[in-house]
């Protein structure tokens, strides 16, 4: 070796030793504690104490034969095979740093998100509050943005929680979520189904309705369906008392049971959640109650009403007996549905019941309820339906508009299952419905001062490929003309249609229209149509006298 070569080697050694305070470090650009497969990450080699110099970089990394030579090591769509130790060093002129400490990269598969409910009730009731939460196991430290698929979310949240305050039936449905971090998306979670039902009534059962001398009676309170959980039960004596019973008034057992030794009228209700959500209360009584749905003691000719016999506090099966002085007798069932009411339905109605399991155990007669069917026109309020027909397809847009000299309106709905509710989408005096099968019901308008319109029937066809009958919503005046037709969702005008009146074939019209030029009372009844072997639902067409033509 020449003298010059020896001098250069000695000089490099001195320079390198003179810069011992210069070192390299590997850092992750993102402040993530966990890295998941499919994400994009950047590792950066930082030279400490070497500011102002131009550096070249070397990397050691797992699973690669050609690491980068820049200060950044970018990995797109990272996989588990990228897990391991990463080191770097830098060189500038004759200066070479040592290798950095190892940076340990761990890449894992993200857990599938899970949707949970808090409280953990899949069956909730209208008015309750529930929180739907998206959880990603193992991703607790990550900065996620969340996406939701939900029943009713027009603008879904981006947080991991969706809080439903005062739930309604429209909140029912499936909920699923996924997490997003930069350009990485997790899987969609499995769907959790939330069911929102009308506010329930508690059920009250007594093992005896007479307190024996020196003894007691056991009362049981429950909420159906039994699958709904979290209920506590509150007991009261006498109808007007708002103070719940205490251990001084009764002996409390588990499962909503108490034993009482004092006579009285007892009632109970269930409550759950925080704040407490209460069911409607129920009273123990051996006397049935006659109720009207809608709750009108006076109705008008052509309207529909249901007279019902209700046994409060019993889940026993019953036979029913009615007593009425109306000219049309009620059947021996728990309810009597009157379609197109007439003056013959006017009268007093009362009922009693007999246990099916014991033909000798009968209730008392209920108090009488008086129903008056009037021919007078109730013109203070009216209801119009657009489109003006009884039957509609699912997902049709239907508007029900209240008219009259009032500023406050609500549209009320009496469903097939006996539920009474208000329209949820009121704009001024108009109720807008995007129809579903549950919208099959009787509707009417009610003003803030209690005036109400005549009721109309709306039927939603559940068979998406089947026809509907196009018939008028309101009664038709005697002597007027009326046209009935048959329609498909995809074809409004049909030919070769069969029309039926009270299940009797009356016309096979190649034009697809049934036209009655002068309607008479005999034309009243149920109508339906048939096209290509498929039948529509049947609808009732009412006929009113000429004196009621302003109805």
C-alpha cells in the first residue's frame, strides 16, 4: 500500500469517529398503534444531527430484495408478510451512520365489525331510546371513520354510535357498519335487526278475584312478547292512585308477582331503561269493556267502525256474547267490524265473556256503549286522498290532505291489527305516506278542537306483480256514474279484465273498465278485478243517497 492510500484511510476513520453523535432512526408516518392488511403505510428514515447534509439511504426490510434508496419506504396494500424489523442508515460524502435500531412492524387482519345495541334489546317499543354501536375488536386505538347501512338514515353518522331517541316503527330494520381509515375499508358487519313495535300494554292475571278471609290473592303482571326483557313492574291500588305499592301494602315475589290481602282495584305497568320507559297500565277487573275504534260515539252513514269487547287483566281464551238493541246483531266474537255503517247499526252495545276452559265461569256484563249512525253531513272537516283510489302498490307516494276552517290538523290511522296511531310525516295539513303493507288501515282527519272528517279505507297491495282495483275512496252518490278499472304497477290500462261484485263475476270487459252509468244502492258492496289469472284485493264501494251528496 502506498503512503497516499494509508493517509486516506486514517483520515476517514478520524472523520467518522468525530461525528459519532450522528445517528439514524426509523419512524412510522402515521400515529397508528395497529396496522391492518390492505392499508398503505410510509416508514421514514430520519438522520439525527446531520442537518444540512445531502444523504443517501440504505434499508434492510423483510420480504424484499430491492428496498428503496430514499428516506421514505412506502408500502401499498400492506400484508402480513410485511411484518418484521426495519432498519436504515445514511451516508454523506465520507460519513456513514450506523444502522438504526430495529422498528418492529406488525400487520394483522382486521376483525369483522360487530353491531351492538345498548340496551341489548332487539325488540323495543315506540318512544324508547336505543343506541346502535359499531365495534371493531382489536382496532380500539385506531382512528376510524364509520359507515352505516341503516333502515332510516338519510344522513348516516360517521361516528361509531347512532342514537335513536323516541324510536318509531320506521326505525325498524337491519343495521350494519364498516370502518374506514384513509383508503382502507374493513368488511361490512353482519346485519342486526331492530324491531320497533307499538307501546305495549302490561298483562295482569289474578289467581282469584275474591280475597278469602285471612288469606291473600296472587296477582301476576307481565309484558308480551315474553322475549322482550329488562322489565320491572310497578303496582297500584285504586284507579286514581299514582303512588306505587310498597312492601307495606303487598308481598312482592319474583317474576312480576305480588300477593295482596286487601280488597281493591289493582293495576300494574312495566318499566325499563334509564330514564324509565313505561308501558300502558292495565287494571284487574272481572268486567269487560266495550270500545269503539275509532273512538267515535257518533259516526256517519258509509263510514267504517269496529266495536270490540276487551277483557283487561286476563290472557285466558274467551267466548263472547253480545247484547244490542240495534237492528243488526253482532257476532259472538270479540269484535264486530261494521263496514259502510247505516242507521240499522245504531244502538247500545254491551258484552260478556265465558272462559273456554270452563263453561260456567262468566264475567259480568260490560257497561253499554251507544253508537249513533247519522245521515247528516259532517262538513266541518274533510279528507282527500291523492291518488284518489282505495288500493295502492307498495312504495307508492300517497298524500292525505285535511280541509276545513282549522289551523291544526292530524291524520289518524286505525290499522288492521287494531292499533291507533298518528301520521308521522305531516307537512301542514297533509300527511305523506310511502306505502308499505302496514299502511293498510282506516284514516281520518282530526282538528285541534276535536272536529273530524269521514273515514276512508286505504289498502296496500303486497303482491308486487299483481293488479290493483282502481275505485273511488269516498262514497258514490245514487244516480251518479262511476268507473272501476284494473291496473298493474308497470301498466296502467289493461284489457280483458274480469270484474267481481261480492265475489260474483259481473263482466269480462275487453276495454278493462267497468262503468256504471247510474249507481243505485244495489251496486254497493265489495269489488275486485282479475287479470291474467291474478286477483286484486277487494274493496268496498259505498253508495249514499242524493240528499247526502255534499258528504
